[in-house]
C-alpha cells in the first residue's frame, strides 16, 4: 500500500518530529526523500500483541508545503501468521517559534493507492513492476485525485523501538559469474550472507527479470533450493524500458551465497560490476 498526506507550515518552526510504525514493514519519505537509514522496520514482534514504532527529527526536511509518503508492505504480516492487511500509524508534532504547536495524525484524510511494488513477503520475495511507477507520488504537487481515502482501523499496542536497528552495513561484489544454462546466470558472492541484491539492468519495456537465491549449488552449477524448503524466495523486476534501471527489495531479505538471474521475453543487459549484495545487520558495527 502507498499512503500520502500533504500539509502546509503556518510559521517558523523550532522543532518537528514524526512517530511512525507500519506493519509488516514500511518506508518513510518526506518531500521526495527517504527518511532515516533503517531497513526491515519495525523490528520483529508478535503483531497481535505489540508493534514497535520509531521517532525521527524532521525539522530540516520541512518546507512551506509538504508531503509525507509511506510505502507499507506485508513483510511478516502474512496469512501464515494469521495477520491482517498492511497498516500504518503516524503522528507528526510541530513546534513553532511563536510557541504554538500542531499535530498531524494518520486518519481518514490520508490518501492511499497501489503502486509498482505489487507483491511482497518475507519468505515470498518481492515483485516490482516499474511500469506502474508514479513519479512524484511523495511530493506536494502530485495529483492524487484518483487515489482512495484511507480507512481507519484498529491496531495493536505500540511501544518505542529502543534496540539497535537493522541497517545495510556492507556491500559485496560478486567474485565470479557463470551460465549453467542458456538464459540463466549465476553470481557467486564467495560466502553466505543475509541481505539482498541491488540490480542495474536495461532492456525493452515489459521484460521480466527473475532473481532467485541459494546457499549451495548442484553439481551442474544450478541453484540448490533444499535449504530454503518451501520458501519462494524470488524477486521479480519488470523493466519500464528507460535507459539503465536500478532495483533493490524493500520488504524482504534472503540468506544466500549464490544469486541466479533469469530473463523472460527479450534480452537484457546487466552491469555486472554494479550487481551487488547488500548485507544487513543490527547496529553500526555488525
């Protein structure tokens, strides 16, 4: 789900902060820019009992006219755990230099829509259709007249997230690449990590690129999926056909050493030197 809310500032600000949580996972954006460096947030809990929220200082991000944009994915908020549809809660607190205060909350005045991130799940992976991108959706002047109004719903108990967050702590280049079958390419990163792949590719509009992950390979070099059991663990990116395109998942991660890339329809062109694995970890020193 994609959510957005616009608002205007009524004077000189002394301080502004935002409290936010989204389940399964969320990405917060203000005036076209991503806020913070946390990934796979909030931290894992039993959503039926408690959900963690984060607080960000957004004083320097606000202008006279503003837009909050939030993408909320499923993550672990899936049917297998008997959870519900993605949910969002936001509270913005603004303090003006004249002493006045203003509060903006997530309510029925927010707008919501679907977008290019069409499917996601912690074991499923992600599907991203770049043809459905909505340029400027997280900026003030975006036309959201065709978006629906958000629905107010109940949510679980909230608690402040105080443990070290998950962040991207390292970027790895593949140590080699080989093709065990026609149209299939396997990238070996040299060791197992937890993270995902950042892909840079170009090709005709509508070309589907499929990424699969494994910790080991078979004798013929193809991926061996026995260690992930029934997990789909597949990321799919559909090209919009505009020069070199970049993609990395938001609401899933994988444990792997090998990443397999395959194409459907037309030929694709990869930048092998920019095909990275992003390792995730807790805190700054992991």
